C-alpha cells in the first residue's frame, strides 16, 4: 500500500497508536495536530491502561517500544482501598470495570500520560506535524479527500481519520448531528509532589478511592522505580522521554453543582483547589490539604460529555475514532482504552484492505460497526459507574 496515504487529525493517544500500527503495516500516513507541541498544554497525569488497551498497544507498537511502555508503568501496589472521606472502610460501590488489583497477571497498568505519548511518538516524528489546526475537507471526484489545514497547502489523501477529540472539527463536518451531550459532571485532577507529610503518608500504599456524598475522589501513587530516560536508553535508545518524579495523582469527579463548579460560578480562571474546599467540607484534614495545597498550574478541569457512537455518516473515505465519536465519563476508566482498540482495529482493517480506495471504504464499514458496538457498551458501563460514584452516602460502613 505504498501509494495509499492516510491523514490522521489529532496526535492524542488513539491517533498516535493508529499511526504506529500503520507504520508497522507499511501504510503511508501523516498526523496533523493543532497544538504546537506534545507537551504544550496540561492533558492529564496518571492513566490506566487495561488488558484491551495493552493488547492494542502490543499490536501496533514495535516490540521494543511496547516493552518500554510496560517498564515505565508505575510500580506502586495495585490493590485498591475504598474509604469514606473520614478514611473509614466502605464496600459495595466499586464500578464493575475497575481493576481492584486481585488479578496480578492481567491487571491494569498505571502510566504517566505524557510518557506514553512520547513512546507513541517515537520513530514517527517526521510524520507528526504540530501547529496545524484542521479547517475542513472536500471529497474529490476520484474518491480521494482534500484536507485544508492552517499553515500549510491543501493535502490530498486516500483516507481521512478524525482522531481530534471531544471537540472534533472533523466530526462537526462529517456528522454535525453527533455532537456529544453534556452530562453536567466535571472531573478536576492534579498532582502532589512526594513525599507527603503527616497522616497523608497512608495514601502512599497504592490506589485509594474516597466515596463521598454525591462525588468521588481518587488518589493514586505513581512511583517509577528508575529514571524513565534511563529505561529508554536500555530498551529503545532512539526514544526520548521526559524525566518525571514520583507523584501522587488525585482526581475529584461529580456533578458540577455538587462540587461548587456550576457554569455560573466557574470561569476557568479561578484557583480550582480553592474552589473545591466547599465540596470537601467534613473530609479528613489530610485529604483536604493534599488537594488545596496542590499548585494551581498543575490542576485542571474536564467537563464530562457523552458521545454518539450510534450516529451514522455518509459512506466514503472519512471516519472517526476515539473521543471524536465516543467520548465518555472517566468513571468507567474505559475512554482511552476504547480509543486504543479503535486504533488496533483500524490498522488491521487497512492492512488487509488493499490499496483500492473503494475497497478500503467498504472495509471501514466493518470497523465502524465494531466500534459502535464496543463504544456503546463502554459508554453504558461508564454511565453506570458514574451513577455508583455519585450516589449519596447510604451504604453501611464495613
């Protein structure tokens, strides 16, 4: 398929995983990203990669990079603890999709998001173009697609893939009726440097989930054992990784009004840790201090929206993947993993399709049918997980 050219819009985890899979299959590709660099804005810290996500990465990455991905995962204890805001044990509210650490052979891996993105960029840097926002596309008479981007001449390709996230501009042209819906919830996340002080050291034992009235907080210790650039030098010398220090990741998720972050009170310029103080009233002092003392520059908020994977769009050489079509609540821990599985399926289908555009477009129907089924199931799981996380504190203390 040397003459076949795929353009991917968006250099997030899903788009880059697909690019690696296309490289492995010998398919020509280019990725265009509006951000000026991979680390130009805060996009999160800890991310959990489940068994499906791990298999997708293994299918798309060269073996040395997959081994580096595994080696750079956090080495903290996996078993989770489920507590009240007063740090007392609680049971019965864990979403079914969460890994509790009981299966040591096939469990989730906690990785640093930027580290994973740098691994996914390795070896394809010349084909990933930052600073080029997508503007629009046109379908040509010969079945190809012409793509217009900021800062460059129009680009012609055989296939255009929108991997440009929940605010996808590709989706808005291809399927404008598939705009994701606002759930009314928000996820505020950040990190605290180690070591922790005082009684907060009890959170250095792995993952702690705090079930509060109408919201949930997650604390996850991220320890890396070795300097990640040293790991890269040993396993994949051409991969350049940013040094990261151990940290405690935290996230608070719940309805905006419950967290005091309603649209009428939160304007994205205020200090999020301070705004959360009201929501944390009555919590254990150590929990409140961890969040309130986090540097505001290291804290961000994500409005939770739900995508429309059931939406159909015209047959042709344009399709969607990841949050561009199936954004979902982080409550299920399935969003990124579903996007990685999209990448694996797309890479496999394109590798098997041959280089005829019409044949490829027909094969895309198989991908889209599979994606819709998987994504609908994942969204349902995430919504049920959110309902459990936001429930009122009516459970009995264990």
